[in-house]
C-alpha cells in the first residue's frame, strides 16, 4: 500500500515537473547510450558503425520518451490536458461559434441556477443554527386538507413543558413591525415576539450580553423589567456599535424596554424570510398589539408558530408517536368549549411534528408552485440550448470528418477521439456555466424582488451562492456537456469515416441523406420552442385579461394613505372626530376631489366575513368592510339604490348597512333589499339596509365579486380602529404625501408616519406572482425563438457549405437559382413543419398543467396557438432564407474547383 501511495504521489508531482523530468530522462538515455558506445568500442566495433548500432539498440528516442512518460505520469490526466489545449485552439479559430455557444449555455445554465438559488433559499437551505436537523415544526391535524401550523397560546404553553420529548419548545409571532420611538419620531422597526426558550433552543449565543429566557417571558417581565434583544444590524445603525449598549432603554409601543443582549449577524431567527431587528418576549403581546390581546383570546386566537428541538436519540417518528396520545388530554385541559372539542374529536385532532431544519414561513405555501413552474421553464430553456448546440456540433463536426478519419488511420482509437470531442463540449459547458454564475446573484436577487413585491411587508430570500448551488451548476454543466457532445462525437467517429480520406470534403453520400437523427433533433428543438412560446402566450393573455377584468371600481387616480392608530390614546367618538378632521384637511389639498376611509383596502388579500341572514331566512356568508362617507363616490362604485353613509350615521341613529348587488340577490331574491333588515350570525344585531351598490372585487382580481356588505366606520366596534384614507386625486402624489405626513404628525404625533400607495400599485402587488410568471415566460419564449433560429440557421449553413460542389454541379447543369433556393429552404421547412406539429400536440396535451395559472383563458386558446405557430414559422423561415440565398449565389466553376 505504501509503495502504491508513493507511486501515485510521484506521478502527481510529475505533472508539475514535466520539463525537469524530460531533462532527466534525456540525460539518463544519453548515459545508457554512452555506456553502450564504450562497450562496443572495447569489443572492437569500428567507430563508423557504433552510432548505427546504438540507434538499432535503443530505437527512436521520442518513442523512448513516450514510454517513460507512461511510467511516471497519469496518462488519462495527460490526455485531458492535451485535449483541453487542443479544444482551446479550435474554439479560438471559430470565434463566432464559440460566442454563440457560450452565450447560449450561459443563458440556459445561468437561468436554471438563478431560479435554483431561489428554490434553494426558500425551500432547501437549512437555518444557520447548530444541528438544525434536530428542529421540528409542530402543527395540528384537524382533519383538513393540510396541517394547521397556527397555534393558540394555550396549546403552545401546554407543549412547552414536554421536555421528556423535546429539548426545547418555542413559539414566535411574525410581526409587521414594532413601533419604536426614534430620534426623528415613531418608526416601525422589523421585530417579532418570541417565547422564553426561543434562543436557547436555536442554540446561538449572544454577541453581547445575554438572550431572552423563560424568566423574561412572564407578565410584567423579570424583576428587572421588560427585556429586549436587538440584532447586530440594529446595534450598528441605532447605537453606532456602542460597547455599553446592554442596559440601554428602548421605547417600544410607548413602553420602556431594556436591551439585555445583541445577537450576531448570522442569526436570522426561525423564519428564513424575515430579518427581525428587535426581539421581545411573547408575554408582552398585550402591549405590542394593544388594543388587541391574542393571549387573552385563548383558544380563539390562532397566531403562533411553534417549533421544537428533539431530545438526543428521539427521531421524528418517535416524536409523532408520542404526540398523538397526548393530544386529546391537552385539548380537554385547555379548551372550555365542549362543542368545539366535539368537532375536533370528529376530525381526529392530534398534534404532529414535521421536519424543521429549514425553519418555517407561510411564504412557502404561496410561492412553491410558481417557483416550480419557473424551474420547469428554465429546464426547457437549458434542454433547448443543449439541443441547439448538439445540432450545431453535428453540422460542424461533419466538416471535420476528413481530419478525424486521418487521425483514425494514424492509430487513434475511436474512444480516444470521442474523449477529445467530449472534452471540447465540457470546456464549452464549463465556460458557459462560469459566465452564467457571474450573472446569477443579480438575476436571482431581481427575481426574488419581483416575486415578493406583493407581500405587503419586507421579505428576504437568501439567494447567495452556496455549496448546493455550486453542485447544481456543476451537474448542469456536466449534463449539458454530455447532451451537446456525446451524440455528435459518436456520429463523427463512425466507422464509415475511413472512406472519407478517399473522397472530396464536400461530397454528398447516399448514406448521409438517410441520416434522420439530426433532423429529428432539430424538429424536437422546434417542438420544445413552440411549447415554451405557447405557454408564454397563454400566461401573457391571462395577465392582460386579468388587468382588463372589471374590478367594479375605477383604480385610476385612487391613493390610499394607511393610518396606524393602535398606539395613540383616542377611541370612539373622539377618534372619529380626528378622522373627520384629517379627511377635511386632506380634501383641501390640490387635485383632491373625494376623500373617504376604508378598514380594508380592496385586493390586498385581507378578509373580514361573517354569517348573516334576513329575518326568518337562511344564513349566508357575507364579506364585510367598514367605510366612511363618500366611499362609493371616491371609488366610483355605482350606487344602484339608496344613499351614501354620512358622519351622522352613529350607533345612536340605528345600525346601517349597504350591500352589493350579489348580496341583494342572495338574501332578497324576490323583493327589493332597500329598507330591509339584515341580522348578524348571533341574531342579536339588526342592520337596516340603506343602499344597494354594484358588485366590486374584494380579495383579489381572480375571484368573482362576493356578496358583500359595508357598514359605516362610525358604527364599527373595533378598539382604536385603523383606517386607510381613500383619496381620488388628479395631480402629482408627492405634495399629497408630504401633506399627509405633516397632518398625521400634527393631529396624532404618537402614530408612525402614514404610508401612501396608489391603487394601481395595489393591483400590481395583488397579482405579482402572475405578473412575474408572465414576464419571465415571455422572456424565456423570446430566448427559445432566438436559440431555435440560431440552431436552424447554423445547421443549415453548415450543411449548405458541405454541399457546395453538389449545388455547383446542379447549377452548371442548368438548375435555376429559384430552384436552388427552394431546394435548400425545403430542408428547414420540413423540419419546422414537423416540429410545429409535434409541439402543438405537446402543448395541447400539457395544457392542463397551466390551467390553474390562467384567468379567463382557455389552455387551448386558438388565437394563442395560431400566433405561436406563426411566430415560430416566421423565425424558422428567416433562419432558413439566408443560407438558401447564399447557396443560390454559388458560382458553378468555383464550386467544382474547390475539390
């Protein structure tokens, strides 16, 4: 074994000492030749015959060098080095082909790697904490289609003490932000509420001070008061990395918290899509969420994400086996509602544990499907690029057949030639991958920004390049190298090449005309391109129809100004007077025609619904919103019957409601709804219907307008209710934004600065995933058309060049130029027609996959199919026409002489 290792080590060293080894071999060979000369001279051989005898004995010195190299070098590695050097020289001689090949592969591999980095960051990357594989996400199986991962506080507190099964159990609540009093006023800072075992279970020590403990997670905090932990980024930005930051005070939600520690930059928490800067105890939720209190809501408040770390030696299967029998006792101990318990028992309620190495985020449920669809499109682009380059290499290698045949005749094996051609393909694939990897960070970051732009809060996806991404890129490069190189290499080194030495370079043989594989490859390429073009056409058509769909209101000119009133002191009528004063001040701004208020901004995916019924009638689900006076005028929702709300519509004047046309037909199908009474689910609250308005989209553009009701904001029961100011504006938004901030600071200095968004941006955000998919599919389709055009053009150009003599003879015998153009053009025409037919069939068969992404668009839309086929046919015709015209310009005499 030692001798073998010593030999391998010596061979490896020889790779980097080649000149020295060659010199030593030459000296050793010369030494042995000198010894032989001396021996021959002593034996009396004449001097004139000594050198000839030495040459006969030792033979060719170059051959001796080659044999000796085989003894102290790795022959395979040496051959690879030679092949790489030879391939580089060949690529330099064909700069056009090299540029096209590198750009095509950079596009295919780069796009795939960029999308994979998104998939990796959202779906695959583990949390940067020690032993993340021991983490689990806890949920509840309630008999529904999927596990419920939202916990009420009593369930979490019951599981928190199960240390016989878990080393630690923690819960956290992702928050839109914490209201922190900064030097410039109140600001919303990214932050979350965490339980006492959050940091200890994630096993990441604090950079400074300490982290939160169970003693901090008690009502009122520890004896030292309420504690908070900050991130290193917040320590740097807010405290300028002051070493005495531990012990500093923070005013959060108008309450004093003491900073007890700083977490390092690498710690991101248990939600990989968030970057909280402040962590506060879970027990402070009544302060943070005031006036709401999810802890006091008990089992009615579903707001916590719960995770745990398994005890050493406990597997996921063992944890689930132990959780099932303890589920019912916890349910009975924590829930006082017997009817609710009975419903859960019917659904076989039990707790479950799922792998938690990647943390938990609800974003995965929303974007997993679109990401997989994008990944499939990128895979199609990579396959198309590989097929394109394989076609080009087949046509290009045909021009090298005489060279390859000569090398075979001189003793090279077919395996050796295939290896050299594969090394050339691998070199192209590797260089294309490197170029693609350079673009991956920018492309993946842009994709993440586009994909998450409609979330309504800051969402982070770590798209950095890690080992997993590099391995994927390497696999893509190797796969591409095999796909683009293997078949051309096998075809180019076929046994019939020996006949090529005897024939002209551009001769055409009967057996070549019978080769159908290159044409099948091109036809498949055309079919795949058509599949991508059809998919892009369907998604683009769906997006256009989604934008043009009737939302029931006019979004042009609508601006929403979000006011967060939770942390100010006013409520009830005083708060309504503040809103009224704020609305009057906004209405006096230039360009403002109408001002109103809305509890829920349409198309933001927020839902407030409840069961209602007419007296003596059946209950139906009714979507609700609390709005102010002039809301329907501002939104331009048609008033069919009745009147708008007014500020005088208080509770003392009787409860009022406005319903839409769908609700009127649902509750009062045979009579007028105006003036009728509508009862709430508990039958205790009666509303008088004062108007009927036209239907308007509520949750998103895809869904039909539901049965909806609007109540006046002056009669809404919520404490310190926050509303968005709905402004119809005809003019620039910047002056209005400045005025809105100034008025808020003047009338309610305790609240954060209001956020202004246009209704157009709300619509864009609501369909962000559809928009991104449509835009990227159009981009991929354009790339597919470009790659297909390059492939058809390049392949036909190579084939036409090889048929120069044949075309020259045809023209010398009287063939017309138009006939020559038709002859050459027909090659690609047949390929394009067959490919389009196959692609059309594949697109129709695969239409069901796209159906769930489409809006008001048939997966077999005839116009989309027609335009897609026409586009691809145009590209194929343009790519075929230039080589055909060039062939028609061949001079017969010059073509015949080229042999």
